[in-house]
C-alpha cells in the first residue's frame, strides 16, 4: 500500500480495509451478517493463485453477486467447463495458469474496469444471470463429484478391497449456454441500451425462483427501478 502511495487518504479513490474477523451483526467495525455484507457488494474479487475449490465466489454466485476468480481455483475451472462464456453470467476468470504475473494483473484490472462501465440496467441483467447459476452449485449437482472423489481416495488406499472404476456422470452435468442478449459495455455508447428490447425485458424479468438481489444504487431511485421485492418468474 505504501509503494502504491495509497494510504487511505480522503482524496484516494480506492480505500483498503483489512479486518481479519468473521462477519456478524455484533462486529464493532462492520455490523453486518455475512449474507448481508455479500449482498451489499457490487462485485467479489478473489484472484487466488491456488484454491482447491473456493467457497467465497460460490457464495457470491448463490446471492446473485458477480465475482472474479482464476483458472487456478476449482471454482473457476468448474465454471469454465460448465458455462459457455462465463463473463456473460458474471463469472470473470483471470488466467493465472498460462501467463505471467504482470499479464494476470493487467487482465484483472481490465475485468474490473469493464464491470465498472456497466450501466444500471446491465448490472441488473448480469446479477439475474449470475443467480441463475445457483442450480449448478446445488448439492444434487456437486454431490456426485464429492462421492466420486471419496471412492477414488478409498480405492487408492485399498485397491484390493475397494476396486473402483470412474463412472460416466455426464447425465448429472449441467451446461449453461451463452445468453441471448449482450451485456458488454463496449456495445453501448450511452446509458440507453440498444440491444433487442424483447430480449432485455426477458432478462430483467426472468431471474431465479428466489427473491432477486436488489442493486444498492437502485434504492435511491425507486421510480425507475424494477420491482425486485418479489419473484417475477
């Protein structure tokens, strides 16, 4: 932080808060439960150099919060395998496997800048898409992999007593195709979306079966914000 000359001054655009404690409502610094804290964020940034799975970006996804992960994390690799064009669903994957540190940092910065250039409607569309991926993280999907991993581990230790062949689990795998409409800030010259109106209205109204996540910036403009207080599926 000192090298970057960003000492959290009043004039600094970026503020750094390091508070190593589990979030809960009785916390003296951030009096919020973990779920409330996550839902209040615009974007989760987790560019791990190594992560066997990665619960934090998965938790963001379940709450409809876009996130940044890497292809050296289990979550990032899983999403890249099951989702066509993950960025369209709010899952940004930094390449830390095939490029150097500086290139990864540059890519991370570009992804954050791209996200910051979204207008209000684009953020709503993306958050709806992100929350739709929650079914992919359901236990009925992930449980198959856990069971397979356990059986492989047991078979590796005692192959004589527990022989095991890897089954075909393709029938349990879910795949998400590229969304019909586009949420690329470069495709817009103003806050007026020029994508197909019918496609966009469909994106805005067909969130997941759970209550959709409100955008903090929309709360100050109730007259122009879509009704997100109930399910509209």
